[in-house]
């Protein structure tokens, strides 16, 4: 009853200035919508919790968990400065329940810290990872309510439920929302800020400060959200001007409205900056910061921008580290081809592979409708432009490592797709539910292997590894499942393992040798290789794979060969 009351309250408050349904449905219709929202969130929660329970640590998670534990014990900003602390504070809120131990004498880098916390300090890695992931699961569900509320305000309760369905059945959001990582919370906070800016068109004094807080939370989670700041500040100006549209319409009045809008945008920016500072103060009130490794020097406009940012030194050094990553050359893999560097079209192609087909159609149609339909056109700058700017920034990135760098798209475009409910055409009312059902079936079929999802046009999850790698398919998440498979089917056999991940195989009962360190004729028995390693295999490993017979796979991310 508590959840029903909360959702009913949300649906009432976002229905317009008087809190009424757009079409004035009866009480039974309201409860149908509430039931649909609850059902969608429950199925998403089941999918994410199952994933959180069954998966071993992905490549990035031990660093974040180790940093969270270090901040709990030492109250300092020391490790993982390339990402601000808020996401790790949220992880720490869950990790604290496990009461983790950490050797006070530990010295090492952030990668060693993660392994120390999970595997060398007497902690239970399964319990610790679940506790770290559960706050992210809860946050992902809350962002679902934001998607519902935003779309509900634009298109009515049916549109809100449709947008929520696309969100809750998105394989990428389920996959990454169930991990102790930062992509989903950063995108969710930014979406929340945009929604509050939209609401500020009617009540700027109430919603602009809240939008500033949400924007600050996004910036305090991932630095990549900085690319959207100019857009959100312009939206703040737009919201204020709309709120004052009925006042003095003389040129002088327009100038005054513009001036007030600019002042409001500055206030939003100052609140966001204050939130970032507050997060660093929360970790360490003394703001101690000494880099544990070299910080690259950034020249040109990027360096000037970093120097001028009114943010803590640790934040600015983190930006320098991020720019340093952009200067590196990374290994890529797309549609079966290995390459060095980055491809500008990597993310669009990867999204075509990783997004349900029905969702792609609804995204495209919803975007077109939002631009064309007069009633929805005012919302287009709020829903489409921030997503477009973030996507352009991601396209320019040097790391072709996964669609998680565009995880904001399933959030924003779910809201855009709800615009189809504003089309008063029979085909829209027939085709839209059918496409949503297609999305749901495609998503449910991949349960519980959401990370390696790909749509039916590309062969589904079993064939994703042939086209993509890294966090698109194999991020080290199936070490525990591999241990179970080896114990159930291959007990007593010699194991040769090439594992791409942050987990420690022996901690899960896998005792294996590295085939790359032995002569080829010695490698007999089972050759177990992570699919990301297969994608990048050259030299000795490629020869070993070519001379082996695939006999099994685990989680669509690890292949077992017999030699």
C-alpha cells in the first residue's frame, strides 16, 4: 500500500497545475495505472536483484567498492579521483551494512585496493558485492518513477506507463543498474534535473533550486555530465522566460525576463557547484588531497577549462586524468573487426546491436513526433537536446568500450517515445502497444544474462561476442557461473584459463593455469577463454583457440574449448 500511495501521489502531482488527469478518468483507471507502474517496477527489481546476486565483480566494480570502503575507514579522497565521490558514497551506504574490513597498513593503487578488500581482508566477496549493488538497484528504480512522471506530464498516464515500460525492459539499464558502477546514477540524476527544469516552467522558484541540486548530483557522480551543463543552463533561462510569458510584453519587459532567466541559470549553476563541494566535504571535511600517481598536464582549451572550474582540486585532477585516458590508444572491436583507436560510428552501430528492435522503432517515431506535434514541441529542447549533446560528446571519446557510455539514451528516449500517445491515429494505438510487447518479450528472453544482450537481428545474446566486446558482452561477470559449470560438468579436468576481469578465480574454487605461459603442446584439457579476450586474441592465444574445439559456453561471455 505504501508504494501504491507514493505512485498515486506522483500521478496526481504531475497531472498539471490542478493535479488532475488529462482525460479525467475515474478512480478505477487511476488504480490500473498504479498497478501497471508497480508491476513494471517489480519485474525490473526482480531482474536486477537476480543479476546482482548471481554475477561476480565486473572490471570496474572492485575499484569503486574498494574506494567506498577506504572512505568509510579513513574519510579521505584518495583513490579513483577520475570519478567524483557521490556514486561511491552511495555504494558505501550499502557496503557499510557488510561491515567490511580493511588492513590499515595497506599501500597500493586502486586496482590492488579492490582486490585487497574483496579477497584478502577476510570479507565475503559475494555479500560485499550484493550490499554494494543494492543501493544502485534502488536508485535505478527511483529513476524509473522520474521517467514515468516526466512522460506522464507530457502525454498522460498511458504515455507515462509506456515510457516506464521501455525503461524497465531496457536490457542495458537492467544490466548496468544492477552493478555498483556510476553510469546509470549519473544519467538518472541528469534526467531528474531536466525534468525539474521542465516543471520550472510553471513554478520556477520551487523547481529551479531542485534542478540545481540534481545537476550537482550528476556532476558529483561522473565528469562526463559536464558536457550537458551549458544546455541545462539555457533550459533554465527558457523555463523562466516561459513562466513570465504573460507579463510585460514590451521590448523592455522581454529584456527584463531574459535578465531574470540568466540570473536564474547562474543560481542553478552555483547550486550545482555547491553540491559538488558538499560531496567532497562529506567524504573529508578537511579536503585533503594528494595524488597517488602522476597527473597528466593538460594543455590548450581543455587545460584552461579545467583550471578555471570552481571545483575542488581533486575534481580538477580527476578531469586531467580523464583527459589523459582520452590521449591513450585503446583496442576496439566492432562487427568482428579488431582495431586500434576509436571509430566515430562505434556507438551508433553498437546501439543498433544492443537495443531491442521495437525500442529502436519507438525511439525514432517518438523523436519525430516530439518535433512535429505542436503540443509536444516545447518539450523537445528538454528531452532531445541534452541527450544529443551527450551523445556527440561520447562519439568523440577515445574509448570504444560499450554502450554504457550512452546509457542516458534509453532514459531520455523512453520519454520521447511516449509522445506517440499524443498522435490521434488508429495506427498509433495499435502499433505502439505491439512494439512495447515486442520489447518486453525480447528483454524477458535474455533473463538473467542482460549484459551480453543483442537484438534478434544480430542473433541475440549467444552471438553478441562475435560483434562486440568488453562491457557490451563480457565484463568479467561470469566467474562464479564458470566455477559452477566446471564443478558440475568437468570435475577433475585440467583447466587452462584466460580470464578478462577483476575477480580472483581461486576465490571461487577455480584452479587454473595461464596457457600463454606454457608451450602449446603442454596445453591439454579444457581451455577456458573470456569472449573479450577471444575478440582481441593474437599470436599464441589465437593459435591455441584455432587448434581447439568449442564445447560449451557460460553466460554468453565465456567459451570453453577442449584440447
